[in-house]
C-alpha cells in the first residue's frame, strides 16, 4: 500500500454491515500487508496506524509514546474529542507519568479486585430488579434503556456518591462527549455542566461525607489541601462517563452476539461461574467496543514493527484488530467462549490500562448470566438487519435493542 498523500486510507474505515461484530475488512488487509502504516484522520492529518498484537502492546506500554493531547501531533478521534482532551486537567486519561501514576493512585484503591468483588450482591440485586421490571413491561422492550444502560449507571452513581435521579442529566451530557459529531461548543457546555455539578457535590461532601469515592477524595485530598474540589471533579467526570457507556454497549452487543451463536449461548447459559467469566473475556476480545483505537504521539524517534516513527508523529494503536491477530489468538475471527482470551486488549495495556476493568467484568458477567437464565426464550424483536448500530461514537454499540420472549 502506498503512503502518498492522495492514497492514504481514511481512518476509521467502514464496517461491513453484514458482519457488524467484525472490525472493518480494510483493517484486516492492512494488518496482513502493511501492519504499521499511515492513515488520514478526520481533520486531514496523517497518523501511524499500528495493527498487530505485539506492536500495539509495545506502543501502549512504551513511555516514549505520550497520551498528552497538548502535543501538536496527538491524533484526536474527532473535533469535539480533541477539545475535550485538551481541556481536561488533571485527568488520568490525558497525562503521562509520573503525574499520571500519582493521580491514578488516588483512585485505584476503589477499583481493586477485592473491593469490586464486594459489589457482586448489589449488582445481582440491581440486575434482578431490572429483569423483574422488564417482565412487567409491554413487549417489545428496549434492552438498552431498560437494562443495559440502567445497571452500570446505577452502580457508578452509587460508587461515586451521585444521586441516580440525576442520571438523565449525566446521560445527556455524556452522549455529547462520546459522539464524534459533537461540536466544540457542545463539548464545552457539557464538560462545564458535569464539572460544575461534581465540584459542588465534592464541596458538600467535604462538610458531610458519606461512604463513596467522592467523599473519600473530598476528605483525603480536598480537605488536606492536596487537590481542589474542581480538580477532583475533573478526575471523576470521566469515571462517571466511562463507568456506564462501555459496559452498557458491551451488554447489548453481547446479547445479540450470543443469540447469533446458539451453541455458544447454550454453553454460557448452563455454565458455572468459571465458564461465564471465561466467556465474558472472549466477548470482550471479540467485540472490543472502544473501536477507534488508543491514541498516542511519539516523543522521540521509535521503531515499531520495523517502521521508524518520528518524534511528533501521531499513532493510533488499533487494539480492535490486534485482538483479531492470529499470532495472539488461534482462529481469531471465530467466537469461542472456551477460548482463554484473558490477554485481550479490550481494556488497553500498560500504565493507562482501564482502571475500572474489575467493575466491568462483574457487571457484564452478572448481567448476561442472569438475563439468559431468567429469560431463556429471549430473542430479537426485529430482524437483525433492522438493528441500528451506532458507528458514530467513541464506543461502538446500538441506538436501541428491541427484545421479546
């Protein structure tokens, strides 16, 4: 493939509408023929696209590649996303070490595996309550709104110490932040609204703390003068957004995926906790809902996969196609819940690996296992070709998911 200005492929490439769970076919061709090569992004700039599993891991763990959007070569996913990343400070998503690790430590205790495992009974209760309510609703039921969005939204609100009654407010503004078509003005308005709400809440929790993340940070960071209430709000605003969007889309897409593979669904439905956990790892590998790649910029000249990337050049680590690399996963385009897929890159890799991954695992495991156990006749209420997939967001998913039984 030539890398001349007129021939550079545009990223992201379109998916095949007949294979909605597979990465774009062009990505597979690039991975096989020119695994580290240039593409053109939304604003006309060039960036390096890295597609092989080992190379993506290399980029994500190497400190010579920065996540800092203030570097001129950093390749944003959209105009709005670029504005958001430049505007957020301090934020663990957009800072390099050592500052990143210092801020991450302030939040990591709340997402340790042992800590999150303690939430299983509460998540199970919420899942059962949501299914009870669904069973009373007229059919078809939109699984996205009634179930997939509801569970992680309540959980992240309770973890942070935010009233679930404000979830519509959060959903409205987070939708703006994850849509690639949002304008800079819309991004700015939504960020200001979310920051202001969380800042005011943190200030209240300094005086009257409760048992939640915002209260802990208010007493340990703000009250001790280590961070301001505004800085804590900046740290937590992305937790609020990321805490429900990726999980809810994974639950919806996984529901369709399992229904399209009845043999795998049968194993999953009848399996024990170990089978479910293993199956969820394969789901995370196969779907890879953060479908626009992890963005970096080279701080110095670095060779990746035999290709020299110069300092200041943008890099897109395409983990969604890396998780379909046959050198890392045998028969990678096959959905197989018996596979050991724990080394997938769905949560990223290296120092910026997803902080909330233990929570995502717990929520998806309980939601899917309970859903198919309690509603064994669950099925799509519309033909597969009528499902509207959401291609124009930072996280791949659906607009709605009508279900019946």
